[in-house]
């Protein structure tokens, strides 16, 4: 029996319209940025099917995530250093 490939994804959502708000005494109808739970789940599953490492259903400009990830990757070589940066080596 061959091992099956595994997939792991992360869904970054936002506040969703659920009963928890009512239980907390908060009127969710006053919050315009609420996403419908079904829409969030459908989008998350589609992202999973597409093998996206990170799915952000409310993010319309997907290029912004790509730019952030690229900047983070570029920073990694600057962070992987054996010594503190020069500006932290003296008290002045």
C-alpha cells in the first residue's frame, strides 16, 4: 500500500455570521464586514482543492499576499545572521 500524499492548508478568514455573536450579546446585523459562514467554508474548500498553502477568502487582491510573502522570503537572508546588526552593537 503506497502512502497517500497529505495536504495542509491555512485559511485566514474574518468574522463570520454565526450565533456566537448573539450569545455574546452583540448585534451582528450592525457589522457590515461579516462574511457568511457558508461562503467562507466554500472558499476555504476551493483553496484547499487548489492546494493553496494559505487561503484568504476576503482578500480580493491576491497579488498583495504574493507581495507580502515575497518580502518575507527576502527578509529571511537578512535575519539569518550569527551576530547582531551593527546598530545594536553600541549604546550610542
